[in-house]
C-alpha cells in the first residue's frame, strides 16, 4: 500500500498534513464536527483539491465499513470529488470509484433514507458513473430552486418548486432574509407528465418512484417541466436551461 505524504499535498486551507488526524478521530461522539472540518478542507464550497483525491481510498474504506466514520458521509463526499474531471485521477482511483458506486446504489435503495440524503446519493451515483451535469445540478432539488437565464431575452430567472411555490420570476427572490415577498412578475411552473419524461429525466424520476421517494419524484416533474419568461413570455424547459448553466 502506498504511503501518502499528506504534508506534500494541499487542501482549501493550505497543507493537508492535518487530514490523517481528522480521519483518525472518526468513530466517536465528535463525528459530526470532524466531518464538517473534512468537508471544509477537502470540498470547500464544492471545490476539489489534490488532497481530496488522495483521500479517496480512505473514503472507500469508510464506505465499505472497513474504517469508522459513516458510509453516507464518505460516499457523498467521494461523489462530489468524483465530479472533478481530472482524467489521471479518474484512472488512478477507478477501482475505488467502482466500489463506491456499488455502495451508493445500495444506500440509495434503502427505503428509510430521507429525501435530501436520497438526492445526494443520486448525485453520487451519477458522479461515480462518469459525471454529467446532473451529478452536480441535481442539488437544486434539495434547495427547491434554480437561478437561470431566459434563453431569449437573457433576463435572470428564479425558478421555485416547493415550499415557496411553483413559479418562475424575473430577477432574484430572497425569502430567508426578512424581505417582503413580491408576487408580481411571476409565471406558473408547469410540471412534466411522468409518462412523457425521457432520458435522464425519466431515469431520475423512475428511481425516485421505485425507492418510494414521492417528494423527490414530484420535484423532478417540475425540474423537467416548463414555464414562460415573465419578461418576454418566451417558453423554456427548466432542465434544458439548467444543463446549459452547468456545461
């Protein structure tokens, strides 16, 4: 087994020499805090570093329960790292990625998973399978929103589906900072009929239904649904604009 010189690697905050110590602390009452530190260092704001890939064998051991720490955290972190298109690292850790894919599929099939965890596991599965925009873009299902751009007039659009309603609006909508909600300039978001879905939309919706994740399945019909721009009335498909944004 190759010994990793962590001091020669970097993460979000500099030298990665602290990473082995963090992994060694997993398996006890402070796991949540340790994982927060690991996420902040290895996947800060969704970024991937050289130390992130180096951690892949350790994350695989945790996912396979050969080391303590929690398989779901390990799989979802490894999934984010796997969205990095570094071909050399993809080849170097191909065996680990295959093993993680098996674990991610098994965990995703667990009917007791909550909706948010299920979506993150869906993202991990897609990442281990080779990426694609939805390995990252699917996170919008958990946040119940996408910030997009009208394909015709290029107006900024806020698309909401969930607790705030189901609509497209011109400009940014902020609900969590105490600002008064503006209901003007909205158009209705029309969900796709499940039997009309195809490609990745049909696959993701089908997996959610099969796993009993009705909330996720419903959200996906809106993600692959349609709306009209409130500014120019041009029609657009939400998923198509999401894919443009992530390409």
